[in-house]
């Protein structure tokens, strides 16, 4: 049995934090008003929404609640729930797989039967935001109607969701004010982890348990999964914790930012080191988090977690200053399935822009027209399904666009470009400068020469174009970047 299941709280007193929420729920039980409305619990994954909903359901069905409003754990309903994980009067629905109207129709039919038999049922909908509109419509009437001769509602629902904004207002109006699960301080989670490690006889370092709580962002389920995995490596100490949670790569992430705009080779070498152990999508997320952490440090609004070196983060914030927020925005705006070469291309482009002191935000990009090498359309399909020579739009920053070969007509001095408009680079990439000038309405100004050479930049750009547009689009609207391909070296 996994630790998160074995040590799941069985009563309100076992729940970490959420003092205000538990106080209100206990009052509902003690005053007998618990069945007069439905409930909604919202919060991030692994924060205890479903666990709290199950405890509330047991308290609502309990025949003899305690004086504190907790379930008694000795009546027939409580014992059935604790031993079998369920009860005849309780139904838990996974809305992610049972979200249709037909499934909810069966539930409403059960409600009518329960009304005549005198039984009172409670329904818990996990991932409730995935319920279909038809299913939600079917719930509205029984949630609003009272049981005959009673102030209690005919149907009591407990909705648990990570996305409360997707819940319909008509459903929310039939619930008590939404209970938002608040983050638990890492110190409190660390105390719980100490107790569990002692019960499981895990050899552990208490300082590492607080680090685990901070890394997992105070999600108790993720923290329990982490100590379960680290324990397989041996003692829960600093070395095993760093290895399991990839904290030993923190210095490599900081090395990338240290070298941006200064040493492209060092940045790419550090990025390659990270890619040997982390997926590209995780790298993008971590790069964005590091940049945002340095930005908040520069503003003095946040202290970094203990597992980050404060002096190095402060150095990065001072080194890049106003550019650090743009770094975070660029990493956070990547598509859903990035590849390693996309990350290397973005690191190279950020280095180029930082070297010329012209880092731009994702919304401030120029669109250029790129054609396949040769510049002449052909009727034969390419490997990715497109046409050879077909012009496509690709984003490119201002600083990168100014490093492509252009010819400006200097005789008239009006900024008009000479023909032909498509200028070929050494790597066979065609760029239409008119798109760049339409954005600024003035010719591109010469900028400081970066360390990234034009042929290398154009080669990376060519790789990026093949990745983005050389694959067929899937139903999700994103390119299928998952397959390995042998790209042309030119």
C-alpha cells in the first residue's frame, strides 16, 4: 500500500492545516445543517480536496457524530466506510471518466428511490469540472429540491475540482460558499513526514524532509511519493534527496543564466548536461521558474528556498536586471511538446539577444517569410507532408532578424528595399525583410555583433522551422514533435 493511501486522514483532526474550513464544516455537522446544501472543494492537485470531501461525507452519514463534529468511527456507516472504503449511502464518481448525462441520470433515479425508502445518500464528484453540461443540468433539480417534510435537500453533492472557474454558476448557487484549500506551510508538512518516517522506520535527516516539502510546493501527496522513492535509495539524506529530485542540476541551470550573453559554448554545454537527465518540457518549466525566482528576489518580494544558493541567484538578477522577466516569459510561452533542439535553439537565440542587449518578450516578435532552400516551389511533397519551397510564417526576434543578410536601397533614403525581396543566407534560408520593416516602418538598425555567427543562427533557425512545420498537426493543434528525425545538416 502506498504511503499516501496508508496515511490518509480519517477525521478532521488528522488534516494538516485548513483550520478555518474545518471549523465551519464541524459547525454544519453539530447544528444539523449539513444536508441543507451541497459543497465544493477547490485547490491544486495533491492538496487534500478529495480526502476532506470524504471525511465530510462520513460525518454527514454518521449516526452519532462526536461533540467536536467528527465522525464517530464506530457506527455501522463509519465502520463500513473505513473497512471497505465505501458505504451503501455514499457514491464516489470519477467525473473524468463518467462525465456524461447517462451516468448522472442513473444517480438521479437512485435519488428518487432513496426518497421513498427514507435513505439519505451523499455523492462525491472528483474532477467535477469535467462534468458535461447535460450532466450538470440533470443535477440541478434534485440538488435544489427538499426531501418531503424535511429542510434537508433531496440530493447532497460534494464537488472536488482543480479548476473551479469551469463550474457553472447554477451549480455554485446550490452549494455552500466554495472552500478553497490553502497551501500548508512546509514546516507543518515536514512534521507530518517525520511522523511517517518514524512509523515506517525510515532512516532520515529531518532537514531533508523540509526540503522535500518545499520542492513539492507543499503538496502532501507529492511529498509522500517523494520520501517513498528516496527511501528506496537508502537513507533519506541530502545526497539521495538531491539525486531523486534532480536538485543536483540546480547549479547547471544557474550556469546557463550566468553565461547568457557572455559565453554561448558554456550555456549550451550546461544545457546539454541538463537534457541528459530531464525532458525538454521539464527544462522549459524549470528555466522559467529560475528566472522568475531571480526576478522576485531582485524586487525583494520573495526569499528563495533553502535548496537554492542565494548568492548565485542574486548575481543572476544583478547581471541581467531588466531582461530577467523577459527570460521567464520566453521559457513559459513554449508549445506543449518541445524538443531538445528547440531548447538549444531558444538558448542560442536568447544569448544572441542578450549579447546585443535587445531581449524581447514573446508578444514583441517579428514575423518573417521563410522558404525552403532553392526558393522554387515543387509539386512533390516533403518528408513532413508540406510542399518544397512553400513559404511559411515563423517567429523571429528583432535582434535575430537584423543579423540576416539584407540589401537596403540607399539612393532614395526612404527605407525601401531593393529587389529581390527574398535574400538567401549562407545556410539556404530565405528571409523577406519587408515583414520586419512593416513592424518598425524603418530599416533595421545595425546592432552590436554577437558571438553567435550568422551561419550557425540560420542553421538553428532551419532546424526550428523543420520541427514546427515539417510534421503534420494533430487533433490538439500542436505539431507532433515526438518522433526522432534526421535533419539535414545544411
